C-alpha cells in the first residue's frame, strides 16, 4: 500500500533543489511544492487528531522549510529533513489540540484527493480506494502517536527504514519495533470496526 507515496528521485536531485532554495533561485519554492506538497499534506492529515487542521499545518511546514533551508547541512536528504519538520509540526499541533479540546470539524479534501489520486483509476475504483483510505484513517487515529507516525511513514508514504530513522532521529531497531507494533494495533482497530459493522471488505496489508 502506498497511498500518497513520496517522491523517489535520486539524492542528487534533492541536493540540487536544496541549493536552489538556499540561493532563492526563481521557481525553487514552486519546485519544492510540486514535489512535496501532496505527500506532506497526506502525511500530516493522518497524524492530526483534527484533520481539518492539515492545510494550515502543511502551509506552516513549507514556510519553515523555506525560512530554515539555509541551516540545512546535508547530513540527511532534503526529503528526510522536510519530514523531520513535518513530524515536529504535527506533534506540536497535536499537543495544542489536546490542551484546547474543541468540537471536531469535518474536512472536505476532495480537491486535494483529486490532485493526488491515480489518474488511471475508474470512478468506481477511485471511490473504493477513497472509502478504504478513509476507514484506515479513522482506525489510525486510535493508534498511539509514535506508532501511527512510523506506520504512516513506512506503509502509506513509502519511506525506507533508514529514512524514517533519520527523520525521527531514532535507531533502526526502534523504527522496526514501532512499525511492527503499529501494524498490529491498526489491524486490531480494523478488526474491531469490522465486528461493529463499521466496515466491510477492508483489510490492511502492509508492503
């Protein structure tokens, strides 16, 4: 499963983009958004307790990337560095949300979904994939934040174990442990939802 998969260009392309961003070259920020805005939106959408916050958090992430890119030292890939910022921003917003609990708002992300979905999908296939994705999102929000983050990064964003370790600044063993535990927690949530009649024909198969 690789919904909202991340860009997979070679590291030297990321390095070139980082140089253009540091040099404030024309079109560099637009290039950054074209490569990463969709994946990062999908990432934070699944991490936040209130998904209606995802557009604002995504915008703040890219503003920070642009403001802080001069401090990017190249000790990891640009992609990993962006995800590191995204994790911190999503975590900060989650803490804020827990302190200032408010009525959950619905979010209409049809436009973003249309930009990110596979254009080869038939209308029926698109609907089926969206329904399954929404149910997985619902189940994910019942999984511990640290486990959820690792699972989303690996199974829904397609990051490698090493990229996740770099982004979260944890050991490779911890990454694998969190992913394993997170997958089991997600499967348990989906099983409970199935038993309650909340879903039918949806299973979670990690790559």
